[in-house]
C-alpha cells in the first residue's frame, strides 16, 4: 500500500468526545476514502485509519 500524505489533514474534535474538564478528545479528519482518528493530547502520535464507510457505520451503531 502506498504511503498517504497526511500533512494537510483538517482535524476536528469528534462530537462524541467528552465536553468535561479532562479534555479527553478524539480528533477526526477525512483522508480520501479513509477516516483518520487521533488523540488530541498527542497530535504527533499514532493515528488510526479506517475506511470512511466503516467509520460512518460505527457512528450509526454508537448513536443507537
């Protein structure tokens, strides 16, 4: 699989993240047909990349 350039991703706080004072936050970015997720406390750390369709299905499942 060829490397994907992730330097210009536009990150946003997930609506599922905590709004409390502990700042636990998941950030999400669209990367072509993939969705990237990262820990906002460690933005240069590891990413989780999932197919966009899988992320959409996961959001539907967690909203039920």
